[in-house]
């Protein structure tokens, strides 16, 4: 399975602007810029999209793990807070905190935490930064 997204950028870092799109069309030339990434400008940014992907991925992984253990969640609400810090290496994603609120009939706290921690470790987005990254670069 492969998923595709693209980005277009014009101009310098601070005065430029860009857009991101997904093959599904859910994002179509969605605006981003220095202001949306490092300030509070209107639009999205890569880190916000990673946080959304992590929240969504975790919620599905948690539901799957609950199902394997014989539980069916009524609801799972997850928010992800991504921290982007300036380090010696440059801006770096240093942390993502998942805040999970779930309604799961007939589960005790210990089992809930055990399954949630397993889903956190097993979620593909949780593991993404350990992925092999390849690139083909073309100069026009």
C-alpha cells in the first residue's frame, strides 16, 4: 500500500508560500507558509498534519488492539500535541503527546492502559521516524 501527497513552494523561506495536496483530494492546494508553520498564521503546516495523522492512526490502532482483546469501544477521541523545538541540529520534532479519551464497556483501568500502550507502540505513525527515507532528486 502506498499513499501520495505533494507540496509546491514558491519564493524564499520567510516571504514564500506553498501548498500541499493529497492524491485523495482531501487536501487540494492547501496553503502553508512560514507564518503558518512558525507563527500563528492561517493555514496548515507539516507538523499539524503529522499530529493529525498520529491521532487518527493511534485511534484506529487502539480500536484494533481492543478488538483483539475482546473489547469494542463506544468511542475513542485522541488529540496529538506535537512539539517542534529549535535544537543544535535545527528545528526538530522532539515530542508528540497523545491525549486519549475513550468509552469502552467492561474494561478495567489496568487493561485499558496496557492495550493503549501497546497501540501507541504499534501505531505505524508512532514508528514513522524510524522509517527508511529514500529520495530521487531532479533539477529542472
